[in-house]
C-alpha cells in the first residue's frame, strides 16, 4: 500500500440498486454497491459492517444471491448478520480483511458490487418495498486497511474508520405490471370471421388478457403477440376487460370493431352503379 493511501482519510458512498422481481415465487433482488467519493478519497477496504434496514411487512428472509469483490482471497467469505424486528428488520453485511501490510481491494471512484441479495415478499400484496443503508443508531461502519507505519516489516495491517458520504436507498420500488394493446377488426359479411390481435407493449410477461365475449388470451415471452378469430352475429366492438400478470393487475389499451355488412350492399369486388327503373303501364 502506498504512503498516499496510508495518509488518506478516505470517504465512501453506498447505493442500493433494484434488481428483478419474481412475483410468482414472491422474490425480489437488489444489489449493494460502494465507491470513493473522489479520487483523493480512495482507500483499501479493511473491515466493514454495512447495515441495511427494511419494513418487516415488505421484505423477509434475506440471502446472498452473489458475493462481490470483498469476499474471498484477501477477505473472508462475506458474512451476514440478520436482526428480525417489528416493524423494522435489519441485516449487516460483514466484510473481514485478512490481508497483511495493507493488502486488499481498493475502493476507487468506480462503483464496486459488495453483494446482491434476494428477499422474500410473501404476504406483501403490493410487492412494493423500501430499503435503506443505516447511517446511525447503529451506523454503517467502513474501515480502510494500511500497513503499520511504525513497523512496516511486521506484516500487520492496521485499520481506521472511513468518513461516510451519501447513502442512497431504494424507496417505494414497485414491480412493473403488463400493458397490452388490442387491434384488428374490420367489416365482414354475415357469417364471416375477423381477426383480433393482442400484443404486449412492455414485455412484462406472462399476462392473461380477458376480452368481452368471454375471450381469454395468454401472452408469454415466447408469444408476446397473439391473434384471435371471432365470428360475431352482430356488429361488435371488442375491448380489454382485464389484464393480469404475476405481479398484479395490468393495463389494456385499444379497441377492435367488427362490422357486419348489410345484405345486398357488398361492392367490395365489383363496381356498384346506381340504376333507376321507370315502369310504364
């Protein structure tokens, strides 16, 4: 470790990054990232306890989905301490530096992943959640590692606390719900059929779409657009009655009207010419 790092005070910021939802399995993921607030505040990560707090009725049962750059090698396997509570629970991500002479991973101005976590959202009907990095009572603590300046040959690493900068939470993060559009229709002869098309607009799938007339369509990642053949006996306007996805109720847009052509007025394939008859007695 350089003398510059040994003398540096260090300053860090932490942000929480939303990941993915799996509402069918009541699960959500998010990642914890850290960086130095400026080039001259970079430091070698020593030991740290990054404390996260969250509403117990929104999230539960945290586990590591992946561990980042402060786990393995110079560092112990990233640990976790869970503290269930009501109405708020907490977990501490525990970083332990086993290196000598200030060895370890440098926290510079590039975001580095500490860990990615998965939580259960079972019982959380909205699937929305918030989670924060604790700044006090108790506080997130991050230390820098540096060699012993009094005896650089003793293979020891010393640590001291690093100044805390911005801590960016996740506030009221909610899952996307499906949006679909309905199109198609047209004019048909009595007894004929027409095609309606239901299409996903935001790729939030699967989605079950109900149309009037008792029509149900399921869109998937493999089939994000589907057609439906209808044979109405009267002129009918089709609309989206409901859209349902794994994470809740979605939105339907558009209409499709199928018009039944009156008998004797089909001029689609021939030229219609008005004719006047005069009857002479």
